[in-house]
C-alpha cells in the first residue's frame, strides 16, 4: 500500500524532471520547486486514493499513470497513436497496444509486487535524469566552419517575421488599426523600402509557406518540404533553392533558425554558421523579472501540454498555452547586426524570428507585461476542434495586444537599421523582410472542414502578410497590388517567376504533398476581391 501511495508521484515526476532538464532550466530555482511540488502532490493524492481501492482496479490505474508518463516523456510513444486512423501506420498502432497489454499482463502476474517494482524503476529513471542529464534539443550553434566568400557582391539580410500581417490586412475597424497602417508605411518607406501592402501567403502554415517560398513554388513538394527530425517538433528543410543559388554565386551564408524549424543543410559547403535559438521554451523565463509563482504557472502549463490527454486538466486548472519565442528576438537581432557589421561583402544573413508571434508579451515600447494573465494568444485559451477559435470581442482584444507587439518589433528593427547605419553597412545592404502568413487572429481557423463558414475577414487574418525589400538603386515605394510573397520572392530573387498569379490560397488540412491541389477547395485572400 505504501508503494501504491508513492508510485504515481514518482511516475509523474519522472517526465517532469526530464522536461525541465531537456529545456536546460536550472533545477534548483523556486519556480521549479513550486510547479514540481504541484505535480508531486497530485501524484500523492492519486496514490492515496489507489491505496484504498480493490487491488485489480489499483493495478489498472497504475498502468494508466505509466502510459500518461510515457506519453509525456517518451517522444516515440503517443497515446493518440492508439486511435485507428489512416495517418498512423499499423506497425505503430500494434507496438503501442503491445506496450499496454504487456503492462496489464505484468501487473497481473507480478500482483502485489507490481507497485514496488514500478516505484523502483521510475525512481531510478528520475535519479538518472538529474544525475546524468542528456538532452538532444537543438539549440545554439549546431555547426560552424570557416567559409570564404567568393564574391564581392553587397551583403543580403533576409528576415522572416512570424505572423506579421500585411499592411492592407490590418483591420481598420479595430481601434489603433488605421494608425498602425500609417506608422508601418512611414517606417518602411522612411527606411528606403519598397513595401507591398497587398501581399499574402499561399499557406497559413509556416512549414508549407516557407518551403514553397525558398524553392520558388506555389506549394511544396515531397522533395522540397520540411521533414520531421529527432522524433520531436523539430523540422528541417529538405531543399533550400535560395541558399543553393547564393552558394553557387559565392556567398557565405549564416542562418539563424530556431529549435522548431531549421533551414540549413550541412552538405551546402557555403553555410558557415547554423544557429538555432530556443523556440517557445520555458528557458526564456529564467531571466524575467516576474514573480516565481507566475513562472511556475507557465512551466506547469508547458509540462501539461506535452500530452494531449491533459487538455481537460489544463482547462480545469485555467492554464492557457504560452508561446515565448518572441523573447529571443532582440538577442538574435544583436547577433545578426554584429555579423553584418564585421562580415564585409558577399554574405547572406538569414533569420526566422518568432515575432510578432503570440504570446503577446510586450508593450509597444518593448517593456515586458508584468502580469502573465495579460499574455494573450491568438485564440481563446480553451476551444474544441470544429469550434470558433475567437468570439468577436476576443478577436478585438487579441488584435489590440498584437498591435502593441508589432510596434515593439518595429522598434527592434529600427535599432537594427540604426546600428547598420552607424557601421556604414546600411546603404550597401539588400534587406528582405516578410512574414510567413497572417496574424491568424480570426474567428475560424481556415481549415477544409469549416470552409463553408469562413468569412472574407477570416481569410485576410490568416493569409495577408508583410513583404518589404530594400535594395541599392531601388527607390522606396508603396504597392497595394494583391501578390503572393511566394511569387514576389521568386520573381525578384530566384529569377523563376511563378505563373499564373491566380491569387488562390490552400486551406489547412492539406498535408499530402503529392495531392493534386487543383481539386482542393481554395479561396481568394482579400475581401475586396471577393471570395
């Protein structure tokens, strides 16, 4: 009975410790003790209930705890794989069920010793996680080598600003929208950019939008798409025609991706640096000046997010999902400025920044919002599949927070431009700045299953995106023509124009890269041009 009391706590604390170590978070901080203490206490309470039950029921509950622990701590075991769908191979389904049956049979055969054995095994797992920490999370410099630029052409800075809506897509019916449109026009034109206010993306999903753009395509193929690596939510671009083209021209390439998405392949000999900063990681919390109890709330939410089984639990505990990638933007821009200032000609510096991507943690002056409860995401914190992701009021509330984060991003860009001017590098540099898709602060996600419910405004929110370029000899101007960022980039930089420019977009849910897109329901992106 004592083993039954403590076993659930040990089982649940094992993936928690693994999560903290994987995130490279210091274990001896008070927010870890608070969040970990909540997990431990929940396990003890569950164990106390199990100790009072019939033994067979206790064994079943203990096996359930083990399965949840595996789901949260072992990337190759996911309980959702037990569901019979066309997307899950039979081999995966079979070995998942084999684990469950094996645990149930073991519990029955070992009988009263099962809880003791489980307690010892997970205690050893927890101890080894702390004493012998191993992490495979991509972070920092993944590779660096000496590469000589073989051209004297002007340096190129290529920035992807995640979820930056296009100028014409900014909703003017929301307070502050009209003013923001004017500010952004003045900002980009004043810094010498040609700004395409009517730009949009063919996809509202980053991996599809960026793979297509960098390879001069409407939608990626199997050969050019991102592929999943390390069994986690990390994606590597299979082919990068943009990097290949510049390498052939003699450019040295430095790429700043993030631990979710990487753009560099080591076989491209002209890539001298591949740096991955942490995306959506609790690691960014360590240096923040917010109460430890608030940090513990974010950590606990991130831990529960590891398993889809915990959606209801997060809702009961009122723990929304937080995204913290925007906290790394200023650091990455500093790295980028130093590279350009000291790097000379013949270099491409590429960076994908998770800004102004949610959570909206910044005020307009880039001061961090001290109350974590005001860190809004693009959607309501709790909604079910097939339901609206916002109400009319929640959409307005989120857009107001989003406008502030855009103004912060604008200030960070101005600081970059000023540092390049001070170093005498600004005028000679080609600077490409664009989004990957829209703000996605809409009433409905633009999926195939709800295509008949999508309004024109939903399409604009999800697909309108930023596109601005500054090149020596190109006069600043504003163009409101409806053009896709994939077509604009292919035309200007890949020298392989996309035709025809039909203005169509692909709805979410198109995952098969060999699918005939002519049969997929599409909508035009802007309401002024009709659905």
